[in-house]
C-alpha cells in the first residue's frame, strides 16, 4: 500500500475513535449523574440553614422534586 492510503486510514481511525470516545463518555456521565445526583436533601438542608432559613420537610421535598423535574426536561 502507498503511504497516502496509510495516512488516510490512520486519520479516519483517529476521528472514529475520538467520536466514539466522546459519545461513550457523555453517556456514562449522564447515567452516573442520574444515579448519583450532585446534591442531596441533607446538603440542601445545610445550605438553607447557612442562609438563615429553617427548612421544613415539605419545602425540601418541593425543591428536590423541582430539581428532578428540571433535569428530566433537559433530556
């Protein structure tokens, strides 16, 4: 084979690997964040207390549900 064909094969393989790696990593991170949300109720409760609010359970559940709803709308 000529050198030009080898260079073309290497470039195509590199581009295909980059594309597959990008989409694979993206899918993995979306699944990871769905299963392990970045903020929990305890963290939200602590944050609200630091801001000087007394969080009730109802308010915490409302905020968590609104966050989950926003995440599901983005997909």
